[in-house]
C-alpha cells in the first residue's frame, strides 16, 4: 500500500514555531549568562593572580586560588551538560536480527519504504505493552545524525492483529519521517540541557564539596558560587517552564502527525482499534504480573506470561460482554467512555500526548480508510512466538529473588486461580455495575417503608440507574476540580463545561449552580437504594427466610460510620513514623517513639479486634495471623542508644500495613455479603417467576 499524501497541519506549524521561539529565547539568555560568566572568570583569575603577586604568602595564595576558582566553578556549572549523555538501559531488552525474524523485518522494510524514513539501527523486544523508537542522546546529538532503535513489546504483539501492529509501527517511524519532525528532537535535547543545569547536580555538588574541603578559604568562594548559581537557576527555571510547555504542545501535534502517517499506510481503522484496546491489554498484563507478585513467597512463577495475559484478556472481554473480532476484543469508543460522565473539559497544556478521544477524532478526519476487515494475530509475524514469549518471561523472572526452589504453573492452573480470585473480588453481573463504584447509601432502616408501586428488579439495576451513579461521581469530581480552579490551586485560565466556555473567575458561580444538581442526583440514588432494600426485604419475607438482610445492612451501616476514623489510625501513624526514613537526632527519635506509644496501643487493640472477626477468618493466611499475634502480644522497642532495632521496626510496619488492608477488606466483604445474600434471593425470585409462568 502506498502512503496517501499528507501535509503538516497549521496547528503543527504553529506549535513548531512557538517551540523554536522559546528555544531561541533560552539560547539568547543562556549565551548572555555564559558571556558574563566568562568575563567573571577572567576577572577572578586576574584578581587572584594580582592578590598573590601583591603579597605572596600562604593565606593570600589560598585566597587567590579560591577567588580564581569562583568563576571556574560557575563556568563548570553552566557547561557540565556538554559532557552529560543519556543512555537507555537495555539490560531488560532482547535484540533480534533479521535471520531470526524474517517476516517481521519484511514488515519493517515495507513500513520504512511507505513512510519514507530510515531503517532502525537495532530492533529490540521487551516484556511490555508498548512500542517506541529510542536512541542514546547527548548535547551533540542536536548537531550530529543519530540512528534510532526500535522497541517492540511482546505484551503489545500478543494483543493486536498484524495490521494493527503495522499501524502502530508506522506511527513510531512516522515521528522521524520528515525533516521538520527533527524540531521535536531538537526541543527534547534543549529540554535535557536545561533539566541538567537545574536538577542533575549530584556530581557537580560532590566536586564542589571536595574542593571546599581542601581549605577553609576555598569554602568561602564555594558559598559565593553557590549563591550565583542559584540566581542562574532561578532565571533558567522560568525559561524551562516556557520551553517545556511549548515542547509538550509540539509533542501532542507530533502524535497527531504520526497517527496520520500510520493511517496513510494502513487506513485509520487498525490504529483506532488498537488504541481503544490498549488500556485493556495493559490491564491484562498488569493483572498477570500482580498475580505472580503475590506468589513470590510461595516460589511460584510462570513459563509464559503471555498465554496468561491472553486468558485474562478473554476473561475481561467476556465479563464486559465485548464483541470478539479477529480473535481479539473489539472495544467501541462508546464502550470505553461508558462510565465517564464528566462534562468538564480542561485543555492539559502539560500533557505530552493527546487523549484517545482526540486522537481517534483526528484519525477519522483523515478519511484514510480500508475495506479489508480480515486479519490475524500479530503473533503470527514471529517465527516461533511461543519460544520467544517463554524467553522474555524467563528474563523477567530472573530479576525476582525467591527464597526456595521455584514451581512453574501452567496457564490452565493460573487461570483457574486467577478467575477464582477475580470473582471473589467482584460483584455479580446481576447488579449491572451499580455497586462497582459505590456502596449502599446509609439510610434509616426503621423509617424505610414499602413503595406503593412494585418496582421490578430490572428497573432497580437498569442502565438508567447505573448512569445516575456515574453521573453523580463525575459531578462530584467536576465540583472538586472547579473548586481548585476557583481557589487558584489549578493554574487554569479557561475551561469548557457541557460545551460552554468559561473563564476562571466564573468557576465559583458555576459551582453554586452544580451543587443542587449533585444533591438531586444523590437523593435519587438514595431513593433507589431504599427501594432496593425494600424489594429484597419483601422477597425475603415472601420466601419465608429468616430475617438476615436487615442485620446485614445494619452491621454495614454501623461499620461505615466508624471506618474513616479507624482508617485514620493507619494513615496517621504512618505519617508519624516518617521520621525513620530521614536523618533524625537520637534524642528526637526517642521522643518520637514515646509520643506514638498511646497510638500504637490503640493499633494493637484494633488489630486484635480484626483478628477475631468471623468475616476475615478465610482472608488471614497463617503466617500473617502469626506475625500480627506476635506483634500484639508484647511491647517492642524500636531504637537503642544509636541505632534502630530493624527487626522490630519491620514488624511494626508489617502490622500497620496489614491493619490497613484488613480494615478495607472487612468493609469490602461486609458489602459483598449483602450483595451475595441479595443474589440468593434473586435466584429464588427468578425460579418463582419461571414456575408461575
């Protein structure tokens, strides 16, 4: 396929112009500072020599050398970036050659020809859901040609089709397909220069400190140089914000342009589909990695993470009733934004990438379409994908420290355990996602009265009622953001709300208009929660079951009242213990531990209460329970005369974090018990409906 003709957009040209102007201002300012630094250095050296020549003695020699070093230290500070290079860590990457993967390299050569760019210097594989072009950069790469390397993540390959992979790689090569695109690379390197001067000063400070330690006379001029450098940093920091802001604006336009190039090669549909699936693909691999992270203490690992990823991807697709096309979940834009009810739009000038919605909108506007919908897995591009996946999996697990002999589990065993764990941490589909992001709203159970009109189960958990929940969540978040804008906590001058443009000064007025709407939504949700309770209370009565539901709700509401205060014990003590992570005087350490003693005793009491909770018994592994009982059984000392007792301190933090987890877990399980019991009633209700029919 030949690429369609594409041109740089007016927006791209405008952002490139702004970026170049910002760089020009920075360069001019920097050169002025540099000239003054050179003059200062010359004057300091001349003055130092004169001082020594005027009265040669040990003190004047030291002062003369120190004075001469003043300008030199400032020059080094301004020029150190020239010797700084940014090398990409490749230890986690696997290089592949053309003879190993001829089909992939054939695809790459087709893309290079279609896009009109250079073939990558090297091709690497990683474990991630990602693809990128990278290179080692330095100050000189702004002036000298640099060959780029291509990185392809197997987590990405495993979740896209051949055409989608081609579109993604065309996007990556598109960043370097035209000479004008070099502006972005130039801005990036200038940003690195400023960043180095502002923030990467460890080696410089070590050099300065060693110089100051040579003589007390030298330290005087080191302090003066430090003050001058602080002034230089203040000036450059202001310029850094301007350059960086314009670079990010250009970066977003570069993404749009690279998308357009990809669409010209494959049509916009493959890239659009892969963009919409990317979050699910990333989430799937994260779930797999989190699963095995939790199995480290059991010495369990996988021989192929990507088979596991496919299992999770299919499970999540089925759970969300997604359509499968070409063996992969097909996610629509509507499906992705199903729960996003926010009406607030703030243009994020600090974002390096446009939003998925913005990218898809621009992609569709290209009009570059293809009629071919048939496709196969991108895994088929590789000669032996199974062996490659196992190789990358093995490399990833090499970084994990196991305490004993490891056991490799199959994907079938993995999926069986993962599914069981996932189902135990989710709610029935019957509720249509109504409770996924909300808890039962507290209301007076004694005042709850049956409605005159019988409300059906479908109505209680309809899409309309679920929309109420997510509309309220979005409105609450919008109000919090608008409050930050109104208080100038967010540096936002203008924003859009529900399609209308507002200035910051109007945020307060809009807030007052939105609060009654939030109150209205919350009242409707509360009314529906009452109706849900009444529905199931009536079903429980009709089915002749013991009165369990009321007590489940009552227990949950009681715990809900005290949950925040109990959780504050965790967050508060964690904050009070932060001193152990920083250098603290010995006397202060002893005082700090004395102060937290009463709080620690309360923590032990609360842990013992949790250990006795029936709802948590199946959630407490023996080793966790043993450690908690060991902690609560006696008083522990955490600091000696000059050092911490690390074992005891570690025991305290383990107990504290387990307390936070178990507290949250109890809350979740109490909620789940309500919903599980209601689901039992639903099944009885459904059977009675079928029987009566």
